[in-house]
């Protein structure tokens, strides 16, 4: 589709940055060294912004679960925490400082819909019930950049078990906070706030689906989706919804934020697949943040052993976008 005048959501990274300019900028930053890169990309202010301390800090670092291994180095922490997608704070990558405005206590989470045990609970109550662990996961954005992150948290399945869904529940729908006073991006009325994502029950209870509360051995920072976000390493990053306030069990397939905006480009399944290009760019390779050159993208982002069986017999579906 040829779009004459691009609107915000159409300016995803691969188009927003002309290739030539992108490569020049990268060359300069590389010549300056990685420290300079993070300094240039994100002023030192980011780390220093005076947001209240996170009361869960004592829970970290969590013990690493060695079952989940990487084929590449962990991304530099500064880079991973200053290069973000969080449209609640704008469509640019440098939202880390602005996101410090997000109040993360009190933070109430609702669990409702087709469940035996509807409930609302505070994030610290949820943390008390959980056993935290650390997992190293790849993280692949639909924009064709990637990183490798040590997340801390617990399996989404533990929350599903706590809620006790009815047999009629087919999907889990998740929702981000909505408060334009602390998230100026939500004043942009053309986006369908709040951010919503969804999974089938089989996906939500797959062992890889991980509720994130920490990152790099600390509480997850606001810009990365504090105090509770998802990590679904076999799907494009937009499925990994940030700053969740609600989990609803339902028999209707949820329509996500991105699907509402542009269903021709962002579908329900969104499994990483190098053979299915995005309508406007290839997904065959990825730009690994902090690393020179591109590397091939793997089917299911390399997690096929865990998840391929979930997608048997779904040939008619728009599976991978
Ligand atoms: N609420 C909310 N969740 C979100 C997004 C967002 O804009 N808002 N962006 C998504 C996208 S496109 C990606 S790639 C990841 C980015 O996570 P990171 O900034 O921690 O790397 O968050 C996802 N979750
Ligand atoms: Mo993304």
C-alpha cells in the first residue's frame, strides 16, 4: 500500500530513518565507542530523573533459570533501557526520561471475565505470591531490530492458575493503564487507547509466556513497562504489552491496539517468521542492537521447540503477522 501522507503509526523505524542517515549515524557512534553511543542516544539525565524508588528492589536479583539460553550476548543494559517502544510516551525511541512520570505505586491489577476467582490485587501482593526467576530471552521487534534481555518475573501460567478460568474461556485479553495526565502519548486521539493485547489460552499457559517484573537484576524500569509487562519471545515485540492493569478471560478473540490501527500489517498471531515479510519491509534479517551488521531471523525467533505445536492445523489463519 502506498501512503501519501504518513501518520504517526505508519512511521515505524525502518521507514522513519532513511537508511543512509542511519548508517552514517551508526558509524559515528561506533567510532566513539559504546559508552558514547548510549550517552548520545540518551542524555545522562535519563538515569537520574527523580522518580520515586521502587519498593520491590529487595527482590532482585532473582535466581536465573538456566533452561533458557541465548545464542548471542546480552544487550548492554543502558542500550536496552534507553531504546524503547512505548507509544504512551510517543512514537520515538527515546522516551525513557518522559516515562519516569509514570506512577507505579499504588498499582492495582484486575483479573476478571470468565474465571472462578475474579479479583483485584496490588502489585506488591502479586509479587508476594510469586516466585521470581530470571530468564535470558531474545526480543525481536516487528521493526526488525532485536536485543537479548535478562528479564525477571514469573510464568504467566501462574497467574492463569490463580484466576482459575472457566472452560468457556478461550482467550486472555490484557490491557495497559490509561491516564493521559501521566502519559502524554495518550492525548493523541487517533490511537485506540488503552493498549490491548491478547493470547489464546494455550499460548498464555505455554511455559515461555513470562510476566516481567524485573530486568537486569533490578525492578523493571518504567520505560520498559513497570511494574508488570509481558515477554513473549517467539512473537513480535508488540505482543509483549507493558504496564498491565487488567487481565480478562473471554471467549472472544481480542483485537489488539496495533490490529485496530492497521489490521493489514499487525495481526493477532504475530509469530516471528523470516519468510513472511511485513507489507512494507522484509523480516528475513534483524539488526541486533549494539552489534555491527545484521543476522538472520529465526522462525518463532528460535523458540520453535517450545511453541510450534501450538500452531498445527491453523493453516487458514493469518498466522505470522
Ligand atoms: N503499552 C504498551 N506496550 C508495548 C508497546 C507500547 O507502545 N505500549 N510497544 C510494544 C513494542 S512494539 C515493543 S517492541 C516492546 C518494546 O519493549 P522494550 O521497550 O522494553 O524493548 O513493547 C511492546 N509493548
Ligand atoms: Mo515492536
